[in-house]
């Protein structure tokens, strides 16, 4: 016991000294488990997130927008790859991680259980969903686990590009015809609250947060990040003439932040529990792709084995 | 010389549009795969392929619009033409099917597209030569990647072999159209704008034979070959491709996106 205690002290001292934890370093089981859960959820979110956006590739209203969207969804797939690799550094294979997604055991960001109904939703996702994700991800560039932090640096660069592209889609729609502006406002109305939910439960209801902060996996609380996001986004909406769907939203001169309404946590819990508008479709789509791709993966493995055998002969 | 010049311009417009439509429609089909690929790496590769084809199509459409001289943009040409005005070969509009069909379709196209782009670099039309110069690098990579999959499928498992052979047998009837000639192509070839199509076909045929041999797949016999795409006579799939691709743009006419 003394040994483990010593190891834990050394581990915590490293973290307190802002040194990165690397795959071969000793780490508490709980730290490892926590990170495997968090990074794999993040990886799944990137991959499942390809579905609502991919939904509009064939229907993008201009060739330029189609090209940008293709490139964006391709970036998300790339992020999924880095993150599955980061999970592998913790000793869990990609197959195992993906199986947990397909069986419904692992979670992914609930935001992707909402449908993309109009073209403006592609703008709203880039602006709000990527915007909210960036808040978390910028913080994670300094997370204590080295491979995760380094993956995040790369991901953040691309995500901030996506956020600007999404905002630009909304800006063009907002200054377009009344029909286009209506489409943009409707998308903002539908995506605003789910985007705020992306930051997770309030600090008072976030049981893992304190430990994550001590381990410097997280460095800012859910509520802090949510507030920064709101303050920034309200101003961005004003610039393009769209209205945030929150009657309680009001600048507070004293706190220098916006006061805002209340999140519908019943809806949040419902979607997390699997009852969102698209939970079933998303998981079904991932399973279908995986099952229908089985023979392709088997063929690749079989051919590689044959080739290796011939080379050896 | 105004009259012949105009005639050549019209042929150049049609020729450029054909090159563009093949790529645009194939890209549209490949885009359907995004998020549904058999493995994450392939999802990325397919999307990349779709993106490359789309990029080349956009350059060609923009140029076609300039040649035509009626002020039509790439988007006007992509979103505001009807089925009968699209000039892609029918191979491109065939449904994705299983991954073998998707890869065989791309392979049959890539083996044609690469030598075409290589030859087009020497086109007397500077713009087409420049577009081809840019496309050659990508086309080289596409052909390498699709050839590798055909070989993996053919020489992989029994199932993959059967699927690849079935795809080849199903799609072979659409390959004749790639090498059809007509007055437009003859005029463009005479002017040195387009390469000799027979030479492209010989090159294609050689690549196909090499790859199929390594894949242990059987080259189907040249039976009946489908035709009509270049004249805007498409399969029933085409209307649905365009309905999906064009509906938002057509619902909000004349706006910026």
C-alpha cells in the first residue's frame, strides 16, 4: 500500500508541476478509466457527428458550400482517428472502443441526436455546436494526459475554422431574403439550448468534475465554460441580426456577463437516456455501416495475410 | 472567321461540360457514402475522392460557362440544368451498391480519367491543359487506390472475390460510353483540344487487364454497351440525383449562399 501511495503522490506532484502524463508513466486506475471514457466518448462524438452533417452533402445549395462541407466532415473523421489512437495509448484497442459504441454501451455527445432539418442547420452546427465544442477543446489542449493534449492542439485548429465557416453560412442567410433569414433564425432557435447542454450538468450536479479538476483533465468547470460561450455567442448573433431564443437573456453590468434562462434538464436527461429525436437512427446508421463493411475489412486482412505469406515463401 | 470560331466554341463548351458532368455526378454519388464507409480510413478516402472530383468539376464548369459566354456560373450549370441537359456517361450515375460496386465504378473511371488528364495536359486549349495539369496528381492517386482495392477484393476472401466479379459484370456494359466518338469529339480532336480517344482506350484497356489479372478477376466480354449519356439520355436514377442535389437551390431562386 505504501508503494501505491507513493506512486500516487509522485503522480499528483507531476500534475501539480504541470508535467504531462505519458502512456508509459504510472497512473491511478481511476485516472486511466476516466480518460478512456472521456476520450472514447469524444472520438465517438466526432464519428457520429459526421451523420447529421453528412446528411446535407448531397443537398448543399452551392458547389462551394458542398466542397466546404465535404472537407469539414472529412476533418471530423480525421479527429475520430486521432482520438481512437489516443485511446489505444491507454491499452484499449480501437475495435473494443468501437464495439462499445455499437452496442450502445458507450456514450457520445447528445447534440448529435438532434436532426438537421434545413440547410441552415449546417450553419448552426458549425457556429454553435463547434463553437461550444471549442470551448472545451481549447481547455483540453492543456489537459494533463500528453497524447490527448497533443491530439487536441491539432483538432482545435480545424474546429475553429469550422466554427467560422458555420457562422459565415448563418451570416449570409441572415442578410439574404426573408425566407433565408427565417431559415437561419429557426435553426438558431432549435440548436441554441441543445448547444448549452453540451457543457454538461451544472457544477452542483457534476459528480466527476472535482476529481477531473484535481487531475487537471479539466481546467474549467462546466458552468464557467458555458458562460464564456454565451457571452461570446450573444454578441455574434447581434452582429448578424439574429435573436437568441431566451427571453431572460440580459446583460448584467455588475457581473459583466449575460444573465440567462434555465436549461430544460428533463429534455437533456431524456436525450442522454436514448430518447432524443435521432438516437436510434444514429446508432442504427453506425451499426449498418459497420456490419456492411465487415466483408471489406475481412478482405483487406485476408489479402494482407496472403501477401505476407507469399513474401515469406 | 466568325462562324467556324463559334462552331468550335460550341464544341468546346460541350466537350468541357462532358468532362465536368462525369466528375460532378460521380462526386455526388461518392458524397452519399460520407459517414457510412466500411472503416474510418475509407470514409476519409472516399470523401477525399468526392472532394477532388468536385474541385475539378468546378474548374471545368466555370470554364464551360466562360466559353459559352452567356454568363452562366458553375452553380447555374450544376443546379439549373435538367436531366436532358446533363452529359455525363451513365456509369457515373449508377447507384453506389455495395463497396465493390462503388470501387469498381471508380476503378473503371480512374483507369480512363488518368490517361485522359495526362494527354489533356498537351491540349491546345490552355485552360483545359492547366486544369488537367492540376488533376493528374490526384488522378494518379485515385487510380492507385482503386486498383489496390480491386486487387484486395479479387484476391481477398471468396465473398469479396464474388462481389467484385459481380460488380464488374454489372458495370461493364457502361464502359463503352467512355470511348464513344461523335462530331463534337472529332472536331475537338482535330483542333488538338482533345486527345485521340482510341489511345485513351488502349491505355485504359491495358490498366484494366493488368489489375484484373493481379486480382484474379475475369474481364467481362464486350457485349452490348449502354449509350445515351452524352446526349442527355440517362437512366431513371438521374432524375433523383438531380432532385436531391438541386432542390434547395431551386426553392430559393437567385439568392446567395
